[in-house]
C-alpha cells in the first residue's frame, strides 16, 4: 500500500545549489532504489540532500552522510538541464529527484547518471559513529 | 569487508526521518527490534528495525557502540565436533 508523501512547499533550491547523494550511482542499484520509493510513495524518486550553504554541506557530511565513504556531488542546474525535477519530500534538506515528463524508472536513472557530478571522499566518514538520538 | 544483512539506500527517508527498504519475504524478513547491518559496502550502518509493513521495513541508524548494547554483533565461531 502506498503512502501519501507530503511536499514541504519550500522554495526551489537555486541553480547553483549543491546536491549530495551518499554512495555510488550504479544503474541497477539506482533502479532498485527508485522502485522502492515507488512501492512506498507511488512515484519513482531518488533521495538526495541539498545543503543550504557550505556549512550545511559540511554538516550533512558529518550527520546524514556520516556513514558514506564516498558522496556524489551535483549542481541543481545540471540536474534540471537533464529534465529532472527536485521534490521537497521528507524532512529538510531531503529531496527526491524525479523525472516528470516520462514516468519510466530507467529514464530517471539514466538522466541522473548522465548528469555531471564529482566524487567526494567524505572526510567525516565513520561507519561506527552516530548520534544515537 | 562488511557483511550486509539488509540491502538499503541510506539516503532514503520517510516523512518521519526513518530509513526504509524493501525485502523479499519470507526468507529474510526482519522483525521489529532486530539489530542488523543495512546499506551498501560504501554506505552502511548498524540499524534497529522499527516497523515492518508488508514488504517494506523501517529502521533507524545507530552507532556500533549502541548496537553492541542491544545485541551480540559477532556470530559464534563454528566448533569442530
């Protein structure tokens, strides 16, 4: 049974905003992830994080992405140029990358993979750590 | 190399900030309260299972220290008979 995911209704991030995703971007893995999102929320989406600024990026690398050894770093403008949309889902600064013009999961994943990105080695990486809230 | 119990995208969160993943029932069905390793080789964490709903499992990440307080993290070595 799918859930009704709520959009936060925030202003869209600017074109120069950074978009982070922990882990690799292997095609088969991304397709499986988007299908998991579809199973829960009824749309194909890939989870990413959008820090507000450089300090926010460092904070994300030390919190939500603490346990990711590598992090992919995109820019909003590059993702939008590939026909992707950014939906403000979940808790800020979480977003879903979606491809609205065509609901096909492979189109979504291929657009993400084709988007220019860089790979960061997370300087805060600590798979044993965490806040235990 | 870490052994992953539950394949999961740890970027993925629901509206309550919980991670979630799909599993294939019934063979690898986790139960509420289970302490597992979830994620992928380059992005994994010890987690505690919060809820299981059909084929979707919800969980939260914990430190190794906290996981060790909740469960035995190392499996027994097999003994020769």
